[in-house]
């Protein structure tokens, strides 16, 4: 956890197992973790059970540096924690700047429904999750990062087949710029997109011709934009799958998640209003209303959350306004007083020493969104 002196809140959501979201995650005031749970889990690359969607499609989602990564060639060495946090701060600062002059913060204009994943977890350099798609006919397999903060989908390493079919002939140019200073330019192309067993005709994407910075540092083929703009995958496929998508980020690099296009049909799924800004249309916002620790709601003024919260798949660390973070940290420390504190690690200032412990008891933490939806943080 980390604090920033801004009212715009950044959230990264992951989910586990079968449900996208449900209420009552914090009914248990404490969670007991055994020592084995704190160590690396066994590799499990099988796709988790997915809540069915009406007329939709689901594709596996993997961590780019994990053993389940679909990259055809082993990725370059994974970045260090320090490097990831540095890039994460660049991205968070960029998003904060984007909203700094927007009246009403993250939700000043439109409101619709968004599915909230069950649990909360762990610049371009912070994008960590991959899907595999096919582009062209016959399809050429492409491994692409997903980003809810980007609209334009583009290929960095364009296969010869695609170049011959239109990438090199397009007269429509594009340029993308990212918060870490990376840029890419190229031409737009249109072709068939294959997602699992489904196909989308006339999908528009970019064919990169030049790039600078940390655009992509491994064997990933490109980026799939899931933002709210007209160019994104979510918008382009709305006529086929409906105006809905959900994703479950793998809880560890040694496991798998999924991306689903299409609305869920299960009655177990709950919703909270999604907030949109006409001035920053790419990002998705929600209304965080409260925080609960150990089953008790913290005393945080409602005005602290009034600017709304940004849901961003490319932000690693959840950031809260200073007032909210201070209350959360104090309550969490009070629930952990039986364990000695450990030295802070950079921005991580609420640390504990579990040496010699066979199990630890941790107070539950839940974020409460509008509509009374509780999203419990996973430990």
C-alpha cells in the first residue's frame, strides 16, 4: 500500500477462482495464513472456471514473465521490484496528471455498469498480462499485452503475411504516447481478429513502424487496448459481444486467469456504477465509498473519496489519498500488534516480521464501492 497526496485513487483488481464479484467478503474479521501459503505455489497453467457470459468469448490470460507465458521465445529477464515500482510510479503520476485538471475527477459525465472483480492484488513497463489472439485470414498467432488505459491496439513485430495484406499500404497514420516516455508510430490496418473460437471482421489495429523508449522489452508481439475509446477492442467488438468485458488476473505468475468479452449471465455477479470522464475517456472509474478492516468500517470523511477511483490494469500498487491510507495503515497495524514490525521496503511502510511463525492471523481488508459492493483484498 502507498499514499499519494491526490484525490484521484488508482486501483488494480484481480480475481480468484470462479466468481467475478460478490458481497460480504469481509464477514470473516481475520484470515489465517499458514507458512506454506506465503511461499511460491505449484505451477498451474490451466484456465480457472469462468462465469458464463451471454454470447461472449473467453481467452486465457497469463503473466508475461511467468512459466505459463505464451510467448514463443523466453522473455528477457524479469525487472527487479525496484524497477517495477519506479515504472509504476511513472504511470500513476501520468494518470494523476491526466485527471488533475478534470472537473469532478474520475466521474464527471457518464455512468453505466461495470463488473468488479472479487479480490484486489498485485508506463508500459508495468503491463504484466498477456492474451493470445489470431490476426488475419488465415490467422497469424500474436501474443499481446492487455491495457485498460489504452485504446489503440497495435503490433510491434508485424509478421510478413500481415505486412503484405495491408499494413504497408495503409495511408492512415497513428502515434501512441505513454506515461513512461515511450512512443510508437505506424499505420492503421484492418483485418480479421480471432479470439478463441470467435472471429471479428474488420478489426482495426496499428502496425508499428518506429518506436522509442521501453515500448516492449521482450518477445511480446504488441498491445491490445481495452480502454473506453472508439479504437479499443472493447468498443470495436461491442456489436458482436455487447458492451461488456471482464478479466481475472492470475493471482501469481505461476497460474492463469482469463479475459471475457460479453456480459456475465450468472446471478452471482454483482455490479457497481462505472464512472466516465468525457475529457479522459480511455480510463474507467468507480466510486469507492469506504474501507473496512477486520469487519469494521474506518472513520474516513466521504469527501476523501469524492473524486472517484480509477481502475487500471497497468498499475501495480493501489494508491489512496493520504487521509484514507493513514486510517487504513493505523487500523491494520492495530490488528497486527502481536507481530513485531519489520523495516520498511521503499514505499511499503507497513511491514511485519513473521520469522518463526507457522501461521499468521491477518485482519480482513475490504473496499466498499457504491451499491454496497465489498471487494476483499487477498493475502
